[in-house]
């Protein structure tokens, strides 16, 4: 049987139902009534004991959202979402308050175990006194932070790392100053929805001149049936500060499509640097394309000060639909933006992802390395925008955008928008599309590699430029995840 | 027992019958040379034995150590000890040669239920064998066969063969593209692998290679069959007279 044929057969037989992380933790939840109205917004705000200004902000967003249309320009298709058919808030009932790890529901800890959170991080979650690694975990279980660790040590450095709800209560001045300053209330349909109903998320503030003493890490987990997830994250690096933030996600299996619309805002002041890394491994749907997470994310970083730098690194392997464009606004003179991405689609997944680099300041530079891998019957689109405004003298961009196809029923697409209003801008764009050839597969097999080993080897070679951008904690995990995601993509 | 036993092998590709009743027996320790005109099916034979997709075996059998090769997946054939040095080695961009070698060695070890080679052992081994073949550390860092010259690709094939220590080595025109010095180096590499329990099938157009790798048996292949077999002097005869006398042999 010709290899391609064989590939197709195997892809047909992928048992996506065996999704490794498909399980539901049984914990009683407290939910807002189904559907979305001003009352829902008030319910959420009240649940979180929010100040009046926050409620007003949410309500303003909600009213604007009512006038907005769902965007349709992305290369993804899905049945119309009934926004009244979701729960917009749920909270594990047994939340003990984030002070003591001993109080945490053992079910939750068992969940982390199944997720394969690295042992050292589990150690921290389990409250072991002298954990071997220095990764602080702010675990978000459904909508509420249930554990925050290493807080004391971070506090010593003056770093604030807490849930956004807590930040709204404890650090209202910082929150009011920066929240919504990168992604405005009516930025886009999903961001506006998020603003109205966001449930929780993380808040980070690194004070002037401080290098955050450890990587900050959050694991997100969607757990409740029909719970829309609306995380809100705000990270501020004050002048000369540095922080590396890791976000990792997996979700249990379910039939209903789950809506997820997060907003992440990053602010880097003068000479500050933020490195934001994501590994996204949500449920992609079953072998017939049923179920799976709808992931509509707005992530944007503002290089607000001179010589500031923001790097996005993402490994996207999950979700039925991914709509995600982590972007950088290069406002400060000499600021730098980076986007490193690995986006893998298999089965019936649809990925439309990329970045925007908006050059506003002088001598700003940006770098985009995107690796898209499509297998099965998936569609994988890179959408990138690079613009230089009139003031942006000497703007530089380098874009390298490669696609790899596995089998012949998938698609890879590249949609670059490039615009320079300043004639000194130098934008370079490279793009390639390749396919794992039958000859390459046979060569590997002849040397004794199995089909899966061969694909993993070739794919890992294809993505290694991006993998090496990930912090060590993530690189190994991501590499494993890539192999797992492509399991069954060929014979 | 014969190491390789091929009986009445018929194979086709896209409805073109290429192998038409080929018989060949290679005993442990023997080196067999196969010569024959372009298009006679020499590479096809090597691909069919290695299990390349697209080739359909329509009759006959092929046994390696008594195991039915034709029923095994290509990777299982490799793990069972079959190695093919490709006439045209394949490029795999992005995958460092070093990584490829290591993955291959460990994949075969795993398939045979053996433990992985430790990193220091692997590095020592590669360094030594690559040095013998004049393969630089820089080449080992590059993508598999990417940017390698024709001769470098062939040497890389022999390096892989040396590291994998197969039972049956099939070399498809390993000499083409090699300069005189490289021919010597490669031949030495191949000769170093000659062993009482190992067999080799050396496909070549030129007697020159057989001065370095002296065969026990020389076969002439034409139109998908072995049409004549003899000792090493047969190669000299072919060098002098060409294949003119064989074209009408096979109907
Ligand atoms: N995909 C194919 N479709 C049809 N015919 C093919 C295909 N591949 C090979 N052939 C034919 O099979 C025959 C044998 O080819 P093969 O490569 O085995 O010859 P060879 O003896 O190795 O020749 P050379 O000495 O030139 O390397 C040739 O006539 C070739 O054209
Ligand atoms: Mg040939």
C-alpha cells in the first residue's frame, strides 16, 4: 500500500477519544445561572466582592458587547455559538482560601497528577518543604485560584503574583492604572465579552529594577461542564524589571464545545523585559471533529518604555478552534518584540494563529518565527501583520514562517499583511511549505525508526528553532506533547 | 542456513513488471556483487528487500535468516539486520545527522529489546567511526545529508552501516560519486565490516570497486533476473566486453 494511502488510513483510525487528559474531576461547584445578562455580570462581580468601579467597567463592556458582531475573517468554521447556553461563572465549592495547601481538595491535587504536572511543581502544590526547583505555581482550577505558592519569597523581592480578583481588592491603584490599557474594552468581540464576565486569572507586578527570582507559572484547567472560561491576566514589568511567565493548559474531555476567551495584557516599561511562554493542550475534539475547546484569545503586549522587550513563545497543540494572535505594540524607542510559535493541528482541528508587530517608536525591531504543522484533516493558518507607522524610523522585522504538512488531507495557509508608512523600514519575510516525503519516511524506517519515531524526529527538527526559545521547564514537556499530539498522524 | 534466500521473486511498480523471477542465495560471510545494465532492476531489488512502499511483490519469496522478509514492516526488517546503503541518499532538513544516528541506533536496540546506548558511549563510537571515514564533526551537526556532496552522502551511508552493524548489507552503487581516495576509504570501511556471520550484496557498475572489495560471487542481472553468476573474474570479463551478450538472454 502506498505510504500516503497508509497515512490516510491511519489518520482515519486515530482514536482521539483516547485523549489522555479526558477526565472530569468530581467536585461540587457553585455556578452562576446559565446565560448572559446584566444580572450575570452583577452576580460575578458580587461573588468576587468587587469594588463599584470594577462592576461599572464590566457593565460598560457588557453593553458594548451587545452591539458587537462576532468576527468572521479567520479561516475557521463552526456552528453558531449560542452565548445564552453557557455558564459564565463556576467556583469549586470547597475552596479553602488560598492560604494553606493542606486545605486543598485532594481531587484537585489528583487532577494535577493526571495532568502530568512535573513532579517538582507537584511537590510545591503538595506543600513539600524544600522543593527542588524554583517555579511558583498559581493554579487556576476552573475559575478560581486555589493555590498560590512561593508568595512570601516573591513578596520579599517586592513581586506581586496573585489572582486578578485579589489584585482588584488589594492593589486597586495598579489594576486601575493598567487593566484595559493594552486591550481596550471594545477591542474585539471576544475581548469585550471577557471584560464583562472574566472569572479570574493572574496578576503580576515586578517593581523597578527587579529581576523576578523565579519563573512564574500558571496551570489552567477547564473543569465544569458548559463553563465558559474567561481568564484575565495582567503583567506589568516596571522600569528595568524582568519576568518570565509560563502558562500551561489541559482540559478534560466533554461533548459540548467549550468557549474560552481569555485576555492577556503585558506592559513593559523602560528597559523592562517580559517573556511569556504558553503550552496549550486543550481537548481538540474527537475523531469525527465533535467537541473540543473553542479558543478565542486576545494576547497583547505593550512595549511602553524605551528599550523594552516582550517575547511571546507558544506551543499550540490542542483546541478544536484556535483564534489567537499574541501581538506586540512597539511604542518605546528601541523596543523589541518577538513571537515564536509552534502550532500543531491534527484530526479536525482548525488553527488560525499568528501575531501582530506594530512598530510605533524609532529603531524598533521585531522577529517572528512561526512553525505550523498540519496533519489529519486539519487546517492550519498563519496570519501575521507587521506595520511601521510614520514615526517609526529604522523599523526592522524578520519573519520566517514555515509549514509542514503530514498527509494530503490537511491544509496550511500563510496570510501576511505588511505595511510600512516609513520608508526606512526593512521588513524581511520568508515562508516555506514542505511535506514529509515518502522517501524521507522510508529512509528513516530503513534505519529502524518506527513511523511515529520518524515523524517525531522530523517534526522536532522542524520546530527546534522555536523549542529552544522555551524555558527549560517547558522545553522537554513541549517536546513530549508534540509527539503525543501527532500520535496516529501516520502509520 | 543461508543468510539471504530469494526464490523466484517477481515485483512490479505501477503495473510495470521489473523483477521477473529472481533467485539469489547469500551465505553468511559472503560478499556478492551484482552488475547489470541501467534499468535492469538492481535498485528495485534492493528496495523490494528493504520494503519500500509502492513496490508490489507478485510472486516468490525472500528470507533473511529464515524469516519471511516480505511480511515485515521496513523498520522491522532493519531491526532484523537488513541495511540498505541508498544509491541516492535522502536529505532530511532540520534533523542533525548526529541526532539521526542516535535515534536510529536506539530504535533498533529498542526493537531488539536491548538497552539504549549511553550518551558518552555513543559519542565515542561516532567520533571514532566518523573519523575513519573522513566525516567531520561539522557534517555531523548538519541536517541529514543536507549540503553534503555526492561523495559525502555515500560516506555517511557507510557510517550508518558501520554504526548499525547489520547482518546483511546491501550497497547500491556506493562507489558512484566517490573520488579515488574516498573510494579507498569507503572500501576499507566496508571491508572492516566483513565478518563470518555477515553477508553483503554490492551493486556496482565498475570492476574498480571490486578491486577493493573483493567479492566471492559476481552476478549479472538483466531484465529483472540473474542471468549469469561466476567468480570475481566475471567482473573483469564484463569490464572488457560489456553487457552486449546478455540483452537477448531474458525474454
Ligand atoms: N515508479 C516507477 N514507475 C515505472 N517504472 C519504474 C518506476 N521506478 C523504476 N521504474 C523502472 O524500473 C526499471 C528498473 O529500475 P532500477 O532503478 O531498479 O534499475 P537499476 O538496475 O538500478 O538501474 P541503474 O543501473 O541505472 O541504477 C527501470 O526501467 C525504471 O525505469
Ligand atoms: Mg540503480
